[in-house]
C-alpha cells in the first residue's frame, strides 16, 4: 500500500475544507495517508472535523527536538544545500533566515515522527512554513515531496519559494493565473512540473435547489461577505463602502460571516461610521447554517487584496447568487465579468459602490416587475447571469469531479505509468 504524509499548517480548519477532502479522496483510492498539522487546531475546529491529524508538530516535545538535532547532524549532507541557501544566498533578512533555520529543525522533528512508518512521499498544502518543514523532512528521509499553492502563499509570502519549487517533484496550484505567475517569476522551473488543480464545491441536489428566484421585496437590499476577518480580506474596504451607501440614504444591510484578528478593528470602524444597525459581524457560522444566509443575500461580495479562487464565490454561484468581486489573480477564471458575475477594479471604492448601485437597481427591477422595457431587459439579463453562474460552477468547479481528478493526477505523478495519459491538466477546460 502506498504511504503518503500529508502536511497542512493548521488542520483541521473550517476555512480550508479542501485539506480534509483531499486526504479522504486519497484514502478512498487506497492510499495510506498520515495526516499532519504544523499547529494544533482550536478545540472547536477539531471537534467539528471528521479527520484528525495524526501528527502535530508544534509545540515539539524535548525528546523529539533532541532526536531531530541528532538526525540533522547525522544526515547533514542531505540538507546542507538548504542550509547553505538560508545562510549565504538570496535577499532575505536576518529574521527570515533565523526562522528558516528553526523550521529546518522542525523538519527534523517531522522526519523523526515519520521514521519507521514506510513513508514514500510527502505532500504539503500551502507554501508557508509547512512547505519548508516538509521539504527538509523529505530530504532527511530520502523521499520526494510535492506542494499545493493557493494565493497569499505565492503572491504575498513567497519566502524561499525558489528553493521549494526547485526541490518539489510537482506543484499543484488552483488557477491558471497562478501557474503563469510561477513560470514567469521562476523561469528555471520546468513548465510540466506546475499543474492547475482547481478546487470545487458541492453542486449536487442540496445546492441546486437553493436557487435565487424573483420575490416581492419588503426588506432592505442585502449584502453578504464570507471570510476570515484578516487584513488581506480587507473587510474594512467593505465597511467604508457601506458608509458611502448610508450617506446616499439607501435601505440596505450587510452581514459579514467569519472570525479573526481584525474583528476589534472592524467593530471600531463600524461604530465610527454609525453603521451598527447596517453592518453585522456574525462571527463563525457553521457550514450547515450558511444556506439561510445565502438565501437572504441579494449580492455576495468579496473585497480581498489577494486570493486564489475563493470557495465562497463558488458556493454563492452554485446557489445562483449574484457575486461582486475584485478583478485579481484567478478570480476572473470563475467570475467572468457580466456573464457569470460582476467584477470591479481592486481598491476602487467608487467603482465598487457604483457596481452595487447598479445591481441594486436591477434586483429591485426584477422584484417589482418594472414596466420600463430597458430596465426589464437588464433585469432579465441578470437572471441569465445567475443561471450562467450555476453552469460555470457545475462544469468547472465541481468538487466531486475535481477531487477525483486530483487523486488520479496525484497517483500518476508519484508512480508514473509507462503509457502516456492525455489531458493531464485536467482542469484547463474551456470556459
């Protein structure tokens, strides 16, 4: 039986369900997967998950640290090129270099914990610190490693990514934008090493029946944002846009589902603009409760500064919701402007608000069966966008289909077959 170690930075995590899904898919294919996490998950995250990590690296035990140091010393020849890269090459500052050395030690800990388990390959999800740890452990155990890159780990926090790309046997990434970015930014990387592996959401009967339908309106125009309260998600941008809408004396409300370190700053910003009755921070919302939020929303908005291709947009579109998102990174591969959703120039609050005002007019026209022929035509077009959004997700971001393709690709790359298999970039469908 093929044995693979699968490492994530924090596992399980409600905002990264794809980690559990990929582990379960590999196990379904008969792979023995040893799931690992760099950090220990919060108790509530662990209790919600069906898949628990078998290895948690931090905090490391004293005995493991000593064994890891001895392993690194005994097999120094294997990791010397990595240590040389940290100490003598590149433009990283002293703090990043010190962190890399610490992560090298953690890589030794990971190797110690995997010793004797028959590991044949290590895969790491995300290119953050866990990828350096996995790379070091793979060298110490004389096995190969691979990784998956998403958004910020490639575009914002790509520390030592040149070395990680050079050492991995293949790299999965979630968008064609990311693949092109890697090949342009790191020209020494072989093109066939980088493969697009799209994520996806459930598009079966449960989501198909939650379809947006015209309804007579008595309440406010409703916005929904879903995502961790982190600076990169830029919910502050959304709050300021809501202040603009309030200044125009519009009847609206905005719900933000998610928890994170920016909550206190957002609460302060909401109070500063007098939006307490307009903007609600819902905190963490269980996945089984999200349907009711999607049903109420007129528009699902995203205001991130950096993304891969967000699951929240896929989930909203699978339900036939109107989405508005920044035209960055791989998002236009999912949200085709004016066809499957709507885009705005990242950072432009004026354009964001203008798009919201237009969508509000169209939603109201559809709800009240506006008699003006031009507005009625535009409202019908909006319904076509909602339909096209569902089709887009069903055809190109279907979780079950993409997971099956992920598993097949993964096994092909680890144990190459003698016969060639066409269409290995299984997600590069024509959109």
